C-alpha cells in the first residue's frame, strides 16, 4: 500500500509536487504561528481580534516568498 502511494507521488508532475509543498508549508506555518502565539499569550483570545487575519496572511506570504527565493520549490 505504501509502495503504491510512493510510486503515485513520484509519478506526479513537477507543478503538482510544488503545489503539495506549498499547501503543506502553508498549513505548517499556520499551525506553528498559532502555537507560538498561544504559548506566548497563554490564551486564545487573540482569535477574536479581526486584525489577526492580516498577520496570518502577511506571515504566510512572506514565508512562502522567502522559501521560493531560497530555491526550496
């Protein structure tokens, strides 16, 4: 079962693999950013702030641009 998944993953086109990397990186960045804010503030009240979406978008876009410039994709 795992061999079939790996073979299908390796047979994908380059664009598909890059999209998978971008989605995975976006989810990990969101998770780590939320975790770091939660650990720092020890509260989830920041979710009720409307400006947090701006910080999420800024963090994700800057991180993906830096990853792209460094040649990770």
